[in-house]
C-alpha cells in the first residue's frame, strides 16, 4: 500500500473508534509547541495500550519513556481507583511538558513522572509492589536492560509491551548497523529465548509509518 492509502485507513479507524479528545489533542499540541519530536504513539495504539491495561486489570503501570505524556494519559485513564502509573523520563524538558499535559488531562494525581535515566531509576523501584503492566518506549539500545527490569519488577502474569519493533522493516535486516535497530533486535531475541517471557509481535502501518509492537507476558520462570 501507499502512504496515502494507509493514512486514509488510519484516519478512518481513528475517527471511527477513537474520535476526538481535547486533552489528548492538547497534549500533542503542547508537545509540538515545545519542539519535542512527534514520536508519541498513534491514537489507535494509545487506545490499544489503554485497553490492554483494562483487560489485564492493571493497577500499577510502569512506563519507560514519558516524552510528552500522551501514552501516559491513555494508561492513566485505564486505572481503577487507587491505581498508579510510574513513568520514567530522562530529559527534564520532556518531563515538564508531560506534567503539564497530565495536569490538564486530570490524571496528575495518579501519575508519578520520575526524572532520570531509566537504567538508574529502575533499581529504585525494586522495593515497591510489582507492576501489572510495563510499557517500554525509550532508547531502543537499552531494550534488553528494560526487559530484564520488567521481569524483575513484575510478577508472573505481568503484561509487557515494547514499542517500535518494526522500524520501517529494518528490524529484519541482520546487517543493520543502526543501534536503535540492533537494540530492538536484541530485545526481540530476548523475548524469544528468555524463559521469563512468552511473546509475540504485530506489525503496524499507521500515521507513524511502518512499525510494530511486541506483546509479552511474564511467566512463572520469573518466580
Ligand atoms: C523513535 C522512537 C519512538 O519511541 C517512536 O515511537 C518512534 C521513533 C525514534 O527514536 O526514532
Ligand atoms: Mg515509541
């Protein structure tokens, strides 16, 4: 298909199933205004995350990579009373935009944006209750590190989602020298071989182009 064709389908599905949402649209506008990259998940994918959280009954959600908080809002809205999202963001400028967006969307009381490199912040979460759902959407070079923490900070049954596993098809190139691609490949190989996970992945074709999302469950092997 051509970009024109899949963008038309993306618009059709988004209009039909997601519709307009002032707080989510304001979050995108604020992010753009601040000059942050427009690499948030597409609306259909944001709602996919939201539904996964509801279907799994998640009360505690961990997000690695906040950006402007667009996916964070989707996840926060899925929580039952008393639920919590912890979202880790390395760049203070992004965290500040996200906090404004979360406030406007009325979910700031349910979300804790933790600033710092995820590899530094994640060990500090070890004493807390396990997370029910983990969304990994940060620097792809660290995906294996984040998956390892997802298994440790989760429990058998925890849902794990990894964004951007298609990378315009480059994920299937064994000779890629793009570190984001090789990081993604190492993460997928871990999902396929590490007994702590049972996983699959779906390709996506939407307003963000050709990409994909991996879905995993943490198994009993994680103890
Ligand atoms: C990139 C990262 C993302 O999380 C995304 O959704 C799209 C692109 C990137 O770093 O290129
Ligand atoms: Mg992403």
